């Protein structure tokens, strides 16, 4: 479908001149900045358009394109790509984006345990463990550890589950400073990577699915840890006054005593810096709770939920916003990665921001003012068929807000695109999206604002019942889609294994790299989607890959292993035999003519623990199932079928002993391993969970689903 565009009006005749002046100014600023940092040139590597020697940030450069211009590994040579070295990691989340600066790889796996590794040899140089599980308390009940790390001026930055932002000396691994980014007992956590820009480091947090919290992002001085500014994404109690004019404006779009529910809008993932306009873009999350009828009496757009917010990077002052889902009601985050690009649309140069959020539409915005240029679905979207280009609002289908009956829609809260980043290749002119195709039913019958009370203690409690499943007509549950952001059409689409695929990297060698839950790590032809190279990683891959050079040689690095939200739907991952205990977690590094190999993978199939004394009690098991779903399934999987993020409890001997379960759940003996403590849970509740898990183990033994 041809793309309809808003005319430039007054700016049409002068657009080229404005862009030319901006480009000259940008070049001057780049030159001045590089002159100040000496020969290493690390800062220049953060600039969009840099040569790709390093990969110093989550998306390589400020523009978050996940693209490198390196082309030593290309469509002609990729068949020579081989493993150079591997490094085994300890148990914990491996789904994290590494960075590479001056021949050293830095990454934060598990609960933000920082590592430095020699990129050419795989030698571990140092490791720093912030002991986040022990410090987290109730914050350990959600989240899975760090998804990324950042670099600035000889320091690397990690953000921890318990809310600390820590600067570490990149040479020694010793902490330089630490700042607590949230209230001590706040029911928040951090799982997203920090971002650095202009001498500042910025971080948000998550938790709106589980607690009454209010979203914000905070910027700190990168050298000292001093707080520079904080921007709240939803308004607080009007009686307390508003922090700024933006919050005063936003409050007019909320109804009732909304602040008692927190509001949500957390900045848990997507943050992009635009150096050209000195603007910081925040991608915000869902409402708290999801159900608009409870959260805001079913009224109002609820700014700035599910929005892209542009801020003055130096002060944190509001510039503009665009909201993808007014009155958000389905966990349709706008917190997926946002990429900056210069595109020619209708023959005119445009400075754009591109994003593919959970709701299934690909958005192209003018990043100078936030105006919508185009939006088209990149997957099946049954909640809305189109976006009104004049108003920017979706044209929603009837009963989509489950106002009259349960509503079944595509995509789902898992997202048409989740946190695993897409990539944009300026060379190919395409965006490569790791897309997901599932459906969900929302049902709030019997749940009202009057009778709903949030379950305390960071439990999954949305104000609506949710059922996620594969669509009956689905040929595949996930795809890698090459999307043309100018024509808003797919250039190609290939099915990928499972329901959740890995982060994407594009290169100047006309290649697109992506890992998958079946342990494959694949390089595709960027122009055609044809798989040109494949490596058996002996472990699932969710993390985004990176590429860089050392001594003139191009390397590709990815971290293998299942982690974060990718492992939530264990039943959909069963065919791949992923086990928390048995799976390998490894740093894998490749280069042309690499000859290293990996040990064979030991096949895994869940085998239930023997339990000859088990006597089923369906009533108690049903109680246990409810508690498990809101407390435990976020890590241990729906139906107690784990997907690798945490142990499969159907196979665990712990469920045979009441004393052992008490020691784990009540006393917290496994907190250092990442298993949270639930000290308020009664003996009756613990026994109900144990009965449910023993029942599920019996189902596994007897071949029942």
C-alpha cells in the first residue's frame, strides 16, 4: 500500500539547506569531541556512521541501529566463519547484550555480574559481582537480571536488580561509584541496559505488572554518579503538586484516584539518544494495572503510557510525545528499541525515529517534532486494522477493550516484537525484525474497580484474566522480517524456530545474524533472507550478537543460553529440550577460518521426580495452581513447564519434602542463586504449591500435558 505522508508545508523549500547546516554542525561537534579524548577514539565509535571498529553500546551507536559497517565477513566469505574461542559462564541469565571497546569484550550476565574478556583469546580479565540477589529483597520476585552494559571514558556501567547504578573501572574491574536509583523498599527492579550520552548515564526501571508504581527515568553524571535530572512518565497525586508542566498536562488525561494504582509507564528497556538534536527518547511501558476500567475508570488517554517521549537531553525537560496506544489495556508496551535514521520519503530527506512495539504496527515518526509519518502492521493485528495518519490514533475493532465480553486478539502481551532488538541496515535500507505471532484472550468478567485489590508482594496481577496461545491458523510462531520503512512493506519474511527468537545484528557485509531457541546461530543474506551460514551453538540463543575488529580482523560475538522473559512459555519451548541446570551458557566468538569446536550437547528431556507417596488432592492442588501462576510462573513457566529461565520443578526433589520447600520459600536459602524469599506465605499456601507441583510431576510421569 503506498504510504500517505503529511506535506512539509513551509519547510519544503528549505529542507535541504536545514539538513546541510545540521550536518556541518554535527561534523564540527564530532571533531571537537574526538579531539578531547585522545587517540583511543572511543567516543567517536558511539557516533552514528562511525567505522565499526568497536561496539561500545547496546545498539553499537547512539542511534541504536544494531548495525556495523564492517564487511570482512560478507556474503562471499561467511562460509569460512568459524568459532575462535568459547567461554563457559556460571548459572544465571545469559540473555544479555555485550559490548566491545579496544579489543576487550564487556558484558553483565546473571544478576549484573560484570565481566571483561580479551576479545582475541577469550581470556577472562576480571569479574565483578555486585551481589544483587542478596540486596534485592522482594525486588527479586520479578525480573531476571541484566540485559546489557554500557561504556564511557574508561568505565563500564551496570544496573542491578535491586536498583543500583554502578560505574566500574574498565581496566581493573573495581567499582568507582554507586548510586541507588530508587527508594530502598520500592517494588521496582532493573533489567534493561543503561545508556550513556554527553557525559551522562541514564536508566529506568520495571515493575508495573506487579506493583503500584509510577514510571520514571533518571540521568546521572557519568564521572561522579551525581543525579542530573529525573523525568516521571505518568502523573502522581495532584494534591502533592506536579513536577513539571508535562505532568500537569498528563494528569488531565487520567480519571479517578489513578495515583493509588501507581499508573505504570515504566522505562524498562528502550532509551535512544539523538546527538544531532541533543534529544533523549524514552519508550514507555503499560499501565498499572493493565485494565483501563480499574486504573482510570475506563476514561482518558492516560499519558504517557505506551508512548515515545522526547526530552531535552541536558535537562530532562519535555519536548514532545507520540502515544501508540491511548488508554492502553493489553500490555502493549512502546518500550521496544527505537532506531534513528535518515530516510528519503516522497523524494524528501526526513530525520526519522522507527519502532516496532508490541502492538504489531511499524511506526515511522519525524523525530524533529514527533509527528507520525506512517504506520503499517508487520504481523497479523486483529485489535486494530489501521492507524489514522491525521490523528495518530489506532482505529480499534469493536469490544477490543473486553467491555462487553472476553476479547481474543493478535498480537499478545508477549508482543509482536519483544525486547530482543531489531536491526536497521542503512546500506540495505531495511529493518530486520524478530517478530512473534501468538494470540491472547482477555477476560475481566466479575472483576471491577470496586472488588479488585492488587495482590501484595509483587505478584502478576493485571486486573484481567489472560490466556496466551498459538493461533489455530499459525504456520509459524515467529519470523525474521525484513521491513522496508519507506514503503512500509515486507521485503522478505522467513519463519524461525519456536515462539521467541533472538536479537538481530546487520552488517556492511550484507548479512543479518540471529540466534534461535533450537541452538542455531544463523547468518542470512540481507537482500533475500536466504540462510548462508549456520552454527550449532549447543544451547539456545536469545541475546543480540555484536561485531568489531581487533588487529584488523573482524570478530562476531554472541552469548548463548536461555534467559529473561524468553523462557516464560515453557510448553512452547519443550521441543528444544532446554533445561535450567543442564543447558550451557557460553560466550561464543567467531572469525574467518576459525577452527575451534564445542563439546557435544547432552540431550535433555524432562523426567519427573519419583514420588511413590503422592496422594492427589485436586482441591488443594487448584489452590496451589492459582498461587503458582501469580507468584512462580514468571520464572518457572506456565503449567509448571519451565523454559530454561529457572528449574523445572516437576523434576526437582525439593517438592518431595515439606521442610525443604519451607527452607526455600520461607527461609530464602536459595536467594544467592536468584530464588526469592516469600516469607509471608503461609504453611497452607506452601503446601498447596507443593501439592500442585507433585500433581504436575505425576502428569509428566503418566504422559499427560
